[in-house]
């Protein structure tokens, strides 16, 4: 898909994504020149993957051989990531405490789940918020209990509030008034208005209790993988695309070690209406990060692939988007590809008429809420 | 090679072209700029600093340039970019050098988590470090400048880089930034000091930079353990007074002055408690620099 060959000399104009190389073939960092190390550190920082790469290098006993200059950035990145992980663990305790008296099932999602379940996908993972899932009929009492414990809504315009509450799969992001931490409370994994509607009740039913944390669960392995795929391949903003792809790679390598996992994954994708994201997820992790995927799983999932010529077009778009967002990885068509995916994500998120209304409102109102513009 | 080994023309060409790899203590910054004020500022303030060759690893890549478009010509501005990202608000056109300095501070304080980074001046004498943590406007830099010309070696005027494991302070010798009345105060206190031009009406008022003494630059690779922690306060009326400060208050002062205390978690707590346990902690209010220097002479 890409010619990720290391340049023989430092070539500032090459659009090589060294982060992909370091993740896929960590041994090759030994070939890096000082100027390539510089690029790798910058690309990794902008992808939020400094600590992940440090962890990958450490596993292969390569970290000690990194030259002092870049090594300092790996140290800094790991210190930052472990502070964020500590904070997420603390936040989960606070959230569980705030909701304990309700005894509603609380399911941790995404990075929060990888971390609390001690999965390899938590390796060097950085965090900006905590994600949880609750049943939709519990949403009101959960929100009230969280408010009593100090979480306040962040999007204050009436339109944004309605946008989230009527159409989205989550409450407007909550922020704790004293600790300033962010919390996303989901009731589904894709928007209410989206083309694909994986039923939350099935996810919640299959969720697995988290050992040592009474009242908390995480999604079952196949569901966790499918959620990660659904999230990544519906996202309108791809700046953490490579980070998410690397999470997916680590999840698949971990769960995929059990052979029966793959058949279950394919079957589950049908039950959850997530066959297309599964196709993209398996194909792209394998192509970009060399994730081992059994041929049969790949073949079955590709039945859900888009038809020619869209199939090839989508491959190209993902190959542009699933790179470090650093400017040195941009290729001539990257801007257009990102725009196309942005439009696609909105298209998948709402029916056309509703999307037109939403974009018209967004174009004519300037949200006073600072964070408002970036999400809605 | 050091910056003053380059001819003014070579320095200009390097800053305009492939960029200058400037070493400040543990940090190498790749700097590009077409602005005369930046070229002159680097030539003056970083004369004794090492220049790394083009193949060396740079921690940060920054530039200070005029923006594209009309603002290049009409009430010109300067834009600071880190790694090609110019998300800082532009400043008026004559503030190129201060903007470079503030930008470099930002790079260190927001990325160099291998250190516990504290907003503080650090000086050293007889192998022991004096830490002056304080909020802006407390007279920290004025005091630091005065001590720098009175037998103390400056490790840093603005950012104390503390090793979280071992507790020593790493030197980051850079120009000392002085504001408003402090500029003339230090001019008369240390006539031998080398000043850059005064830049007027910045967000911090009038600002002038002062070149770090040669000794500070030459001994940049000598860390020092903090032995004294002094929280300074300039007061127009009070006579110089040095009073012991309770350790708990000294600790909280450090926490409030640290940029990344939250990032260091338990090890940050341990590092700072150990620091206040091992250092003599004082509160210091002063009015005249001569008195201040005399009191600090008594340390040791």
C-alpha cells in the first residue's frame, strides 16, 4: 500500500511516516540517522504515540539503544502517559463512587477499558477523557448523580445541547468542576441518527465484569474490537487515527491469539450491524501495521467491502488518513482525502436533510461555547 | 563551535536557510528566522553558546517570521511556530526576539517532562544551588541578575530543571529577561552587563534581555543540588529581611510554581518534599539590591 522504505539520506521532502515503521517493524529504528530520529519524535508526538513507541521498543529491548537525544523525549512521553493513566484510574474510582447508589451497570469504553482491564492496548496509551456506557433509560439518573458529584456539562448553547441529546450517542461532554477532567457518557456506540445502528442492549448484555472493580464492566472482546473499529472508521477527524489503529492492532494481536476469536468476531459483526467497519478494520490494520489476520476472516469480512471502484478509493483515503498527522507525513492528496473522510463521516452520521439543517445552523451561529465548534 | 565563531553573515545565512542548531544546556533547538531583530538577538545573547552541526538531533524546531499576507507590511507582526505549527497569537513586529525567548520557554515547560520544571531562577555558589521560585512581578529576575554579577553562577533565570530522581538542578543558561524599572536598576548595579535593545509595550511591559555571564554558559554541564530555597518579594518600602519559611509553605510554593507537578505524580511529590527537607527555606523581602546581595553573601 505504501512504500515505507527508509531514505538512504535524510530527505526533508519525503512524506515517510516513521511512526508506522516504528510500530510495525521496531527493529528498523536501529537504522535511523539523527535527522530521522528527529522526524520520528515529532511525528510520534503529534500522533500521541511517543509513549506507545517507547513501550514497543522496550518490549524488544531496543529502548536502551536509542540515542540520548530522542531517548529524553521517550522518557518525557512515558512520564506524561503514566500520569494520564493514573488520573484515569482515579477518575474511574470517583465515577464509580458517584454512581454506586444507583446500581446501574456501568461499562467502560475505549482507552479507559483497555487500561482498567490491563490489556496490551493500554501500553503507552495517552488520554484526554474517560468514556463510559450506560443504558439509555438510566441516562437521566446517571447524569443527575454525576452532577451532584461535581460534573457539569460543557456545551452551553441550546442547539448543542439538543444536538447531543436528541441525535448523538452520548451526553454533551461533562467536565468536573474541581479536577477539570472530562467524561463522555455514552448510551450507544454510534449516533442515534447514523446509518448503522448497533443495538446497545446486545453490547450491554454481553459485557464482562471487571475483576477487582465491583459494578464495572468492559465490553466482551469481539464487541470491544468492533466498537474500536466503528469509532475509528466513522470519525470525522483523523488526528488520532493512527493511535486508534495501533490500539486496534494490539487488541487484535491479543484476543486473536485464541483461534476461536476470529469466527466469533465475524459473526458478531453481523449481529451488531458492523460488517463494513470490520472489513475496514481488518484490512487496514493488516495493510498498515502488519496485524496477523487469518485469511478466512479477511475473506469473509471482505464480503462487506464497498464495490468497485469505491473499494480502491477507500483504501487510498484510509492510507492518507491513518498516518501521523504531522505535516511531514502529508502527501499531495492528503488534504483532499481528509476532507472527503470528513464529509463521509457526516454523511454516515445523519440523513441528508438533517445534515443540511445541522450544517446550516453551524454555519450561521457562532457558538459561544469554546469547545462547541470542534465537536458539533 | 560557538555562535560567535560564525561571522554575522554566516549566522544570518544559517538562520535564513537551513537553520541554526543552538545548544542551551540539555536542549538543542533548531531555529530559523529572517528577522534582523532575531539574528541580532541570537548573535548578542547566545554568543558563547554551542552550535551543533546539521546532523545533530534537535529537540525542537522553531521559527520566528513575519506572517504571510498584509500583516507583513501593515502594522507588521511576528509569528512563532513550533514544528511548523503557528498556533500562538502573533505579536507586534518589533517583538521578534522576546517572542523567541517566550517560545523557547514554552517548548521546555510543556514538553520536557524528563525534568520537574519549576518557574524559578537557579544560581550556584560553592557547588550548592539557590532556588528562587516566585510568580512574575516578584523581582525574581532582578535578584537573579544582581546575584549573577556578584559571584553567583546562573543556571537559569526562568526555568529550574529538576531531575525528579536525584533532585539536582540542570543548567539551562539563557538570557535573563528584565522588565520595566528593573532594566535601569540592573544597568546601574552592573554596568559591565550586556543588554539587548529595550522592546516596548509587550504584554509584560517594557522588556530587555541581559546576556548570561560567560561563566554561566561555559559551565552549563555542571548541575547543582539545591541547598537554599528563597521566595523573594520586592517591596518599595521594606528593608531587606530574610526570614525562615515553614517547610510546608515552601513546598506549596514550589508546587504552585511548577509547570508539570501534576505530570510527575508521586515521584514529583517525593522530589519536592526531599528538596524542601534538604534546603534551608526562607522568605525574603528587599528593596535595595546591595542589601540583597550582602545577605546572600552570608550563605554557605
